[in-house]
């Protein structure tokens, strides 16, 4: 029994005093990935989250799907899903939760954080105060947990503000911005004026459920909005639900921090008003058995403060794909701004303009220029309002958070401050560690002198010679123009043989296209155009191009739309091979060609997008001369996804026991082997609501074993679905060779590996 007598004074809260190398405020995707990455680097981490679950807008409290540069596969960013821990999360979620249940995603995030012994997680705990050691340095922060009535005083060497609203940076006095810059400040022609608005608003989502019997709905008294009077009512699709209702948005003309609760109430009025209309207007008889299963209790917040670093990301960084010597991450979502009036205005719910490819994000955007031990995470990184329209999405924020964590690890190890990492040799080390961990940095490859594979003689059981793809798949009607992407290094493209079906005499127009920048996948340059005379029936046709390719890149063998014709496709799917179509995904575009208004600094170009499995078959074709883009040497080139080439070793399709052998002239002592597999970086793997027909990626290695030079099996892995497998031996293995034998598990998919690295 606890009994306390009356006290004339006030009582003090129970206070816990904690210390860590890295203190992270905010447990959204950025803070979560930051914490896991830092913990795996050996840092002691305290992760403070003011909600009962992790994930922020991706959690079951909000239920927005995780997206980034892949943009629903609706742009021209091929193989652009973010790497590292956020990739691990998305792949695991696909494996356990292809239905997109947000509650399961909650458990995955909580499991991944709690199984890291270096992380102390404080849920339901909000930062409210801090103390500085100096004017430009944080000493400790104070946070309160409403569930255990405990205050925490948390001291750290370094702090990460990943709170979304930037509470740590705000309390510390760091320079920040809120609202849109003028067009002149950063030469951003897309910067909005006051009529469009300064801020993106909040959204609340809902789910419905069919109960199998009639359900009535009596609206709450505060649902006083007649949605038929809203300007956007005529464009509502009331059969959609969940995060497909992202456009139910409000708050862009209010203070999105201090008036967030008032914004929430307005959104509740709209949501319950929508449901009242569906249930009680008499216009939706098929809703009779539906009940309102879930409505968000907190809004998904898009924008508030943005903090200033040593560099500010701007529109031209995104559109021009500017290169930065300190690149540590990348983005690829559209420049996506929303009208400030939201659902109460008559403007479209968003204005999205895509760049022709992904863009680098520099490290200088990820720490405060004023507070020397404060990193910036999530959507508050140093970016203009326009660039923020792209960099704010969750997968991009998570990828940035991983970069921050690795930077913090270097700072702790070497007693440095965040800005000190700008020296070239330190930046090189940061980039090397990030790529090792699975982070993708465009135009930066892993150069790792410690990797023993760099000095090994690499051989394989077989290599796929690209002679074509079998004529064993479905017929594809040319309702839309179609292109087969083929990796070419230099010189002439071999002649190509295809199969065409037609019921009438017709003509097939064939174009050879490529991207202006070899690393992009926007087929904007037409090098050559041919026309084939097509006879009725099913026939083979041969054609060849005369133009030479002068840079290593993907070419697009393009067949212009002709609804009279069908092309034969292949059932074979190969790492780094895709067919794409000149059409659009209505989630992120309104036309198969982006046509921005003149003078806003955005490029006009066509969208060429793939289709998701089980659709999206490659073209069936034969080459006059085979290509060799799938060499075993690719496993040591330091790039672990397709870029301008597949960057993968691919075994022959008929190789039933594919294997790699690494051989050294002298014995090597090996403690660790890392393997990088193909989990299909073109797949967005939306985390909630949108279901997926598969739980494992057909290209990804499922099982493998490793043998030493005596043939002894020193490691065996029977179940894998992840992109990276890190094999650490209990005792170092001394050997002159390693043989890695893989299981080929999908008949029409040859086995592939992006990379192998070995360390003493």
C-alpha cells in the first residue's frame, strides 16, 4: 500500500536520467530507420516517440502507405526503391503482410526496434524542454510520458530531430522556415503565390466494412458539413476509402503546428459528413451493409517547420538532377504541392510535376547550421518549400535518416561534429559505409579496399548471354506504345527478330530511343525510325538499326501504338530487363505526357511506365548477336541495383545449380560475407491498403550455401526473402577460396546476384 499525507507544496514527477550517444526525437519512418542504423553501428541510442506506435504517417494511427522515388511506378524512375533499413522494412512487410494491414506493419517496426539491444525505446513520450551546454550545443532534453507519469532527462552527444514539427530544433533556437519562399529567392519558377497558398495541409482517412446485414448511421452532432456544397464534391469518388482519400485535406492557411487540433476537428466534420452522405442520401444503395470501421484520430500532417542547414535543397536540384560531392541519399517523388484551401477549395488536390530521373540529396541539408550537435531528420531537412514537395515523402525521409545515423556513428567514433564530415576523406568514408549497408547513392559506387572480393579471381557456373527472350508468353495488344529496355554498352545494337499477330495488313513503326542522360530512363531522344509491313496472321519480322550507341546505357526498342497489332511476349523475367508502356498511373499523373505550363521551370516529357506482376511481361525477341551484360565480374563493381546497366551476375536460364567461386593466390582469413540480392527495386511495395499478389520477389535468392577450399560447408541459409544477407562466422575462416552455391527456385527466372563482399 502507498499512502502519502497532505503536502503544502507541489510534488515532483518521477524523473529518470538517461544518457546515450545518439538521442532521436520522433519515431516516424525517419527516426525509426535512423535508430536501427545507428544501433547496428554500435551506438547507444534512445528513441523518443510521442505516440503509442512507431511509423508516424505509416502507422495504424494514420495509415498512409510508404512511398518515395518509385512513385507507384508512375514515373520514369526505374529501380528506384530506397535501400538499407527502409528496404528491409518494406520487403519484410511484403513477406508478412501482402494484404497491407497497417496493424501488422506496426508490429514489424516495433519488432525491428526492440530486437536491437542498443536502442532504448520511449513510447507515448513527448519532448517539451531542453537545456543547452553552450549557445550552439544541446546538453539534454526533457520529455514526459503520459502513460507512466514519468519525466525523462536525456543527455546525448548528438541529437536528431525527426519529430516532423521540429520541436527540438525550435526549442534549441535553430534557424527555421515555415511557408513558401518567393520565386526570386532560389530562382524557383514553380514557387506558389498567395492565391495557391503557403503550406500543405493535414488529412484524415477512414475504412469501411461490409457486415453482411443492414447498418444504419446516425451522424454525430459535429458532422455538420453538407459535402454536396463543397466545391470539389463533383469530383469525389465516394467508392474509394482509406488513404486513397488523401485529398480530404485542410489547414494550409492555418498554423499547422499550434492549430493542429482545430484542423483535426474540421477534418472529422468532413469525414463524418462524407459517410453521412454515403449512408443517408439514398444515392448509394450498395452501402446499406457497410459500417464505418475506423476513422483516424490524429491527422496525417504534411508540412510545418523546415530547418536551415549548410545547404538548402531547391527546385533546380530536383529538376536538373544536380550532382553533389556530399550526396548521401536520393529522392524521386514529384514536386508535389497542394492548394492551401484543401478540400474547401475548387483547385485540384495537388499539382505534381516529375523530374526525368532521381536526384541526389546532399549531407549538408541534414544538420543544423546553428546548433552544432543537432542532426535534421524526416521532413524538416534543409529544403525550400518547392523542393520539400518532393523530399517530404516517407521513404525518402527514411533513407535520409539512415544517412544521419551513419554520420552520427562516424562523429562518435572520431570525436567529430556533423559539419566536420564535409572533409573529402571523411565524406568518402561516410558514403562507403552507407553503400555497404544497402544505401543507394546515385552516381556513387562502393570503393572498398577492405573488401577481399576486389582481389579475388571470380568465376561462375554460367553466365546468361542475352540472345533474346523465349517466345513463350502472351500476346500483347498494341493499344499503347510499348518499349523493351535492353542494356547496351557501346556500338551497334544487334539486329532484332520479333513476332507479330494481325488480322489485317498493317504497318508497325519501330523507333530506337534513349535518354539524354545515360543514367535516366526517359526515352526522349529518337535515334532512328523504321516501318515494317505487317501481313495478316502470325509472322516473324527482322529489323536492325544503323545508329551506334556512344555511352553505356539502356536503349528503348519502341513499338508505336497500333490497335490492329499484337506483339508476342515472353514468360521469362530477368534481373535488369523491363518492358515499359507510354501510358500513365492516375495516382501520380493525368496524362501519358507531362506538359507543364510554360515558365515554371519543369520539363515536358513522356511517361514510359512498367506494369506490375503478374502483368508486365518482357517482349519476346531474338538478337542477331548476343550481348553480355550479366558477367560474374559485376558482383564486385560496387553497385547493387540496375543503373545504366544491370550490374548483376545472372546465371544461364538452364543452370540448375548456379554457383560463384572466389579464389585468392594466398590464404585469406574471412570473418564476414555480405550478399546483395535482387528484391526488385522497381516495385514500390506500398505498405498499407494496397494489396500485392506476391509475398516474395521471384528474382530474390531463397537459399544458398558457402563452401571453403576443402569443400566443407561453412554456412547454409535455407530461407531468405531479404535484399541483403550478412553472414558472420563465429570463428574466422582461413581459406584460399569460397564457393557460393545457390538454389534456382523459379523456372522462368534465372538466378541473379548483385554483389558479394568479404571482410577479414
